């Protein structure tokens, strides 16, 4: 059953036609590199305008906006932890990101959601640890949710795809 509600794919999250895509933003919510830059470029300047009004977002929390020129209706912006060796609550904060995104999705009637690999780019969270946390949190939330029906993990690289597939196969 669970495999139908979670799909791991390689691709570009800006192209996903889902109710909401998740942005791995920084705490200013004013745009950055990586997936954040790609989402802002694809959504257009209206996204930055709306983000300006949000006043930032603390690490582990999430905020929702419209999707503007994206195929997705909404963008859920979350701020992942910067990896500093693992002793500063990074794993808990990453779990908070996934949970808070899903709570916000549920509150906004989002049925389909796509996640990038939060924190594993510029923020250097080790992918093998991060994808296990991602899979665990999303699986647990979907099992209890009557609103969110399906989650996609969008892996940008083949190496990330393999890490997610291995973690999923191990039941992580
Ligand atoms: P963070 O600062 O949270 O680490 P990054 O954007 O640097 O965020 O990286 C997060 C992940 O998003 C990385 O795995 C990166 O390869 C990936 N990524 C970058 N662009 C895209 C995209 N267009 N679609 C999906 N994932 C992307």
C-alpha cells in the first residue's frame, strides 16, 4: 500500500504538476541558490513579492504561498538545518521540516505534494541520513492523514535517487 502513496523519482521539482511543491529555502525566504533559485525562476517575480510579506521563517518551520507560474498550486517553503556534524539537533530539525510541511499541506487541502531533498545540497546534510528521516516522517504522516494522499520525492541526481531507493528498500 505504502508504495502507492510515496513515489521516488529523478527530475526537476519545478515541473511537477501537484497541489504543492516544497522549497528548501533559507531563513530569509528571499531566494537563494539550488532548488530555491530554480523555483523562484520558474514561478516568476510574484513569488518573491509574496515571500517578502512573510518576514522570514525559522529553521524547521514552514510557510505556504501560491505557485504563480508553476504547474503546482502552492509552494511550501521550509528551512532545513545546516549540517554541523550532527550534534546540534540537525536530525530533529530536519524531521520538523517534513512534519511542518505536511501539517501546512493538510491545513490547505493539499492532496499531492512533492519534496526535494531538504538540506542535502548547500546545507551538507549527509544524504543517507537525510533520506531515511524524510521517508520515515512522510510515511508516518501519510498513514495518519485523510487529506494528503500522495507524496513524491524528487531526486535531482542519480546518486540521490539511489540513496532514496536503497533507504526505501531497507524499509527505512
Ligand atoms: P539546501 O540548502 O537545503 O541544502 P539546496 O537547494 O542546496 O538546498 O539542495 C537541496 C537539494 O535540491 C539538492 O539535492 C539539490 O541537488 C536539489 N535540487 C536543486 N535543484 C533542484 C530542482 N530543480 N529540482 C529538484 N531538486 C533540486
